[in-house]
C-alpha cells in the first residue's frame, strides 16, 4: 500500500495552530486523512468499476439463460487430470444446473476491511483477516449488479453456490454476511463451500469437484484466476500465465462460462517486475530533447 503523506511543510502547521487558537467552537485537525491507493479508488469508488461489474453480471445471466434452454452436455469445471493446454470438462448428465461464485470482491465488497487497510497500511496479516471474517456484517456491500443477477439466476431454476476461501470455522458468520447483503441463501455444505471443507486448504479444485459431482455447473464467476482452476496458480510467471489466458483452448471460456470481476487491490494478479510485465521490444523512452 502507498505510504500516505500527511502534512506538507511547517507553514501548514503554523496556519493550523493559528486557526485552532482563534476558535473555541470547532477544532481544526492537524492531519489529513491518508491517501487511498489507486487500486482501491478504482474498485471501491469509481463508476468505471461499477459499470464493469454491471456489464459482467448482465453477460453472465444472459449466458446462463442460453445454457438453461440448451441443456449442455458439459460443465464449465475442468475434469480431474485435465490441463489448461488440453482442457476436459466434467460431464453434466442429468444433474441439476448451478452457478458457482467466489465471495470476496466477487459478490461482496469488503469495504470495512479495505478502509482499515487504506488508513493503516501494513503487510497482510492473517490474524487481522480472521478477525474481519468474524466481524461486522454491515461493513460490506454487494458487488454492483450482484443482488439482481443472483435473484434472476434463481428465478431460472439455477442453484447459486458460493465457493470461498473464508474459513469453515467462521461458517455461520460468513453465511450471515452473505445473506445480510441480500445475496443468499448460503447453506454450508449445500450452497456454501469454505476452506477446510476438504484437505486442500486455499486451493479450490477439490471443492469444485465436490460441487460438480452434484450439479451441472454452467457458469463460474470470480476475481482471481484461481476461482476457475488451481492450475493458473501452479508456479506460472506473469508472462506465461497471461499467454495461457490469451491463447489456446482455455481462452474461449472467458465470457463464455468463466466470468471475471475486476480486482486491482490484491491477489494473484499483482506480481511481476519491469522485465516480467514489459517486453524489451515494447520499451519506449522520450527523446532526449523532450525529457
């Protein structure tokens, strides 16, 4: 997170103290609020991120409506032993249809947690996150468009399932948080799957397999590529990981079964140095006279 700059210059401090001495009715604060990191400004405050979310939810519900009418033969969950280069999919058979969503920054926005992180920048602390999971139900907001979209999916007869890395130890609070935001129902072991439900920890493929054994999953949504397959997190550097998304057979599933919500704040996307992100043949510098 950015290190916020508070007061700039002694003159500002002198002015603040003078104003404070001149009034007895209202104290003038000596420090401004911390700067909000750009990624948080975008995700939690911008119209652009809200528009992108609305756009994604509309695309997703339209896609699911087509699949409900078509009765697909295959799920959008990769079969055991499949690879990103040679994907195979769990067959649907006669299983009822479902959609699977991540929770954090997919259907829910963690405003309270991220506001604290913006005000008090620090490395990620699992203990702080655990306290947040057990915390205030009213300090979140639904992702724009999510409440309407999930209600529409349920009206189609499609089961909405949440697959999140929130802890199974906090299942009751997570269920209450989801339902208080208007996104439920969320029943642990039925429509809510959590870290600790199997032996794979934060990896989700095991839980996806559990879901696919019961349902024909026609769409998935998330803010990280790991919300679609753990294979994306199997040690790939940024450039080959991006290339996997842009080319090959897996690319066709984004926007057609797999739907990604924006998250420039945290997660597996935020890695790589200059050489990882910018190819040498695309580098540019202004001419010497324009510097």
